[in-house]
């Protein structure tokens, strides 16, 4: 009985490690996405500022 419980605990621990790794990867992917979006927004704002300056 103890051996079965030990095996189950090992499997649960491995599942937890895999889940934590996937969660960390998702967080890093999200950070990268928003960094790229921020750079694009900065370029767009510069274009808007240039357009407004041209209208004035």
C-alpha cells in the first residue's frame, strides 16, 4: 500500500513540475508579446505626432 502511495506522490510531483514549467513559459511568451506590441504602439504614436505636426 505504501508503495502505491509513493508512486502516486511521485507522479503528482512530476505533474506539478511540468505544470509550473508550462506556466512560466506562458508568462514569458506573454511578456514578449506585450513588449513587441509596446514597440509597435510607440512607432504608431510617433506617426500620429508627425501627422499632427504636419497639420499645424
